[in-house]
């Protein structure tokens, strides 16, 4: 009798298990391209269970609870930080790994000299060996997601397969996920395949790989956001840059903001700065009091990625394909970026920050002057703030819904995006680059983007503070040959009849004491004002070897302690330093080699003669 009961229970539960396993697959889509691919990956990775992510709050809640039970996620104080959680990545897995990131186009020339390359067959073979059976004992989650407003002309769809609850919960914040995506996709094969597996987090076998001709991304042995949230850098920049070139649009590492004038008109600006160089901060800028009093407002459309297309009116239109912010935590404060801080007060995932054990909240350097006394550092170890070691990792992050941001633009969900008046490039330079300058025309503007240099930051593994060339802030994110990418920029200039003006900024000039001269953050509004005035031909400028500089008196300094001498220093172009810079630029251009467009080689020659 007992045996019969046991056998009955076992067979019922096995049937249940099978039904779940099959049912969850059959339920959400009949798209044969998706089903076939998932079957292939299931066979390769051998998960115990397959779960489709439908986007429902109930399912996400279930996963959160599962994450709490295993320790993958830590529930924070639900009164102070409702819906918020903490996640810690492995100690050796805290940033993007550029040296392990590959563009596996069919030919090496298509990946170009700035990308790691391996022949697709060879990389597939290597990866297959690593993925083989790697989800045994784990659950495979299938996340249908959209980059851009579902159903809009800009939107592109992806499916990410992952074995990480953290990835599912993060993708649910950073992208639009679930059933609706599958409905929009229908039977189409038009989606980007993304496979992520944590495997055993072995840094020696960590690979972030892209197969642009196959619309495929494969990531293994990492659990850090930038390496595993495949909709972000992998899709929306590396793969999308290739699609953009093919389809005559652009995928750029740019914030998008709107400046509303006292007259109630809003002008939009895109800005490309390298990682951890101020995009999120600029995108959510709070104008200084004198501007607020006049009626200026700044609206955030996006803080990291812009997809740009030519509109019917011949202007460049931008959308933010993301749905959330994956922002740098350290330095984010009520003073520096109150909008970002406010965005993190609910439904946010914090990664690698300090856990305050007294009230189960989070902290990071420069959030305030009050580090918690009873706390765990980003590694989860007891931490004494007075011992001199940082509590949060310098690349610790928050993953927050864009809609939480008090200054999110009313156009955030606009299917057509917003028309762009100005494109701004910028980097972190202690001496060379002036606070702001304008390029002479589109071609020169593309040149200005191509020669960008910036000091490296903690956003990528490796040395911090070393100057490197980072054209258009896309060095780690361009999915094809850099020279061809520059040509694409030049070609786009032929399609945009009403072109945005192109500028360069640098908030990071230092004095002899190594202190920043420019107050930055909200005060950057003063530079935006000049930029917009230039776009409307409302203010004059001074020509120099680099382009057009503001007259020192044309940047409003009312309400700051910046003096005219500081301003002169901020706008100074040291020809000696620039001649040294030119040598670095020439080396970089030689590295890009024969794909450098002739028009940019000419600009380089012109710069050289202008610097004499
Ligand atoms: P990613 O998310 O990695 O792409 O970074 P991001 O470009 O969005 O950079 P973010 O706005 O998060 O800024 C990174 C760091 O730059 C901040 O923690 C600040 O310390 C610093 N920063 C940002 N804006 C300014 C500024 O105007 N002046 C100065 N001095 N520092 C700034
Ligand atoms: C960057 O490094 O530019 C980021 C963070 O925005 S990551 O998603 O890690 O790339
Ligand atoms: Mn970024």
C-alpha cells in the first residue's frame, strides 16, 4: 500500500515536473526560431529546469525570494528602501573585462585593430566546450526583452538565456521584458540571441563574445553587470553598431538630455563620455539656482546609450533603448546628483556597496560624510571606515528603474525619440582639453570625436588613470572596424540635412595642486547654455587650432567662485602639450591604418599645421 502511494506521488510529481519543463517552453511562444535555439542550448548546457520569464511581478517576486534563500540577493530595509536588494559579485569579477571581450566577425579586418578577434568557428568550438553541461543542477531562465519601446520603429528584440537570478532581476529593470516582447516578435527570426552562464566564474575562462553576422552574443564565467546584462553594451552598442551601419543609423555610448528654456522650449543634446566620466551626472543635472529661478529645467532621456536615426525632417532623432540606469554608486549624493539618488530609493538593485548592519541600508564613498560604524564592505567583510580602506568598490553600481528618476523626460517613452541639436564629446583630461570647444563642421566634428582621449577608470578591469584614445567613447563598444565606424559617421553627415553641431567638453582640468578647477556637476549647465547659444548663432566665439572656443566672458559665472583667471586657464590650449598629444593621435591613426577615412587624415594634417 505504502509503495503504491509513494509510486503514485512520485509519478504525479514527475508528470508535474515534465509539464512544467515542457509547458513553460510551449506556453510563451510558438516562434520556431526561438524554440529551436532554446532546445539547442538546453541540450548543450543541461539545466535541471527551464523557466520562461513572462515579466509578471509575481514571478519576479518568486525569484527575489529564491535569491534571498540562496544568498544571491540580500533583502534591504523595506521601509526605507522598498523593493531594494543588494547583490555582491565575485571579488575577481567587478568590472567589464576588455581583454576577454571578442568581436568574432568572419574576417579579422571587420573587427579591426581595436577589438580582440577570433574566427567564429574557433570561438564557437572553445565556448561549446565551456558551456557543455554548465547548467547542470541549475535553472535556465529565458528572458524575452526589447531595447526601445515595444512595437516602436526603433525597437529591437533579444532573448537572453541565463542561469542567474541576478541577471533576470536586473534585465527586468534595465529593459522591457516578458510576453509583450514575444507578441511583438511573432514568428520572426529577427531577434538577437544572447547566452549567459556563470559556469564557475573562472577568470581564465571568462569570455564576452559577439558574432555580429549571426546576431549572437555569448558570455561565460562572469556575473558582473556589464559582462552579463546582454541587452546593454553587448547588444545595444556592439551588435547594434553593426546593425546601424548596415541600416543607416547609429548606436552610440551617449546620454540624452533636454534643456527646457524659460520660454518653455526644449532642446536636446547627446553626449558621449567614456565609462565613469560623467554621463549619468550630466543627464540628470540640476541647474544652478540662478538658472532655476529663470525657469530652466533639465530632463533626462537616457544616461548611457543612444540610438540615433535621421527623421523625415532631416534632423537626427535619438531614443534611449534602455529602461533603467546602471549607474556608478560612489560619488552619487544629494549634492552631486540628487536625481540619481532619488531614483535608487525604491525597486533598485545595489551591487558591491557597503551594507549598514544597523538599519539594513546601503552606503558608498561620498554618499554623505557619515559612513556606518557597524557595516560590511562590498566583499561582505566587517568594515571599519576609519581604517582607510574603501567600503564600496569604486565600480559599485545601482540598477534603478528610469521611471524612478524625478527628472525623467516626458519624452522618455516617445516612439520616435527626440530631435538632437548638439552632440558633445568629452573625456577626463587633467591638462590638454579645454572646458569646451566647438568643431568647425560635421567632418571636423567627427575628427574631434575620433581623437578623444581619456584617463581610464574603474569601470573596466585594469589600470586606472592612464590616458588612452577612446574615439567617441566607443573604444570598448564598437562592434566593427574603427576606421569603418568613422566612415559611417561621415556618411551619416550626408543623410542628416539639418545637422547637430558637434562640441567637446572636459570637466576634469586640474590646477597645479591637482584639484579640479571647474566645479562641474550642476554647474555644467553654464557650458550647456553656451553650447545651445552657439547652435542658435546667439553668441560669438574665438577660433583656435582645435576649433571655436568661448570668449571667457561668455560662460556665465554668476553664483560661482570661478574667477576670470580660472576661466582663462580652463580655456587655455597649450600648443606644446597638444603637439605631444598629436604624436599620440598619429600613433593611434597608424594603428587604425588604411581604413582611416581620407577626410579625417586631412583633418589631422590641418591640426598639425595649425599647431605649429
Ligand atoms: P558609466 O556608467 O560607467 O558609463 O559612467 P558615466 O559616464 O555615467 O559616469 P558618472 O556620471 O557615473 O560619473 C562617474 C564619476 O565621475 C562620478 O562618480 C564623479 O566622481 C565624476 N563626475 C561626474 N561628473 C563630474 C563633473 O562634472 N565634475 C567632476 N569633477 N567629476 C564628475
Ligand atoms: C560602462 O562601463 O560604460 C557602463 C557600465 O556603463 S557597464 O554596463 O559595465 O559597461
Ligand atoms: Mn557606460
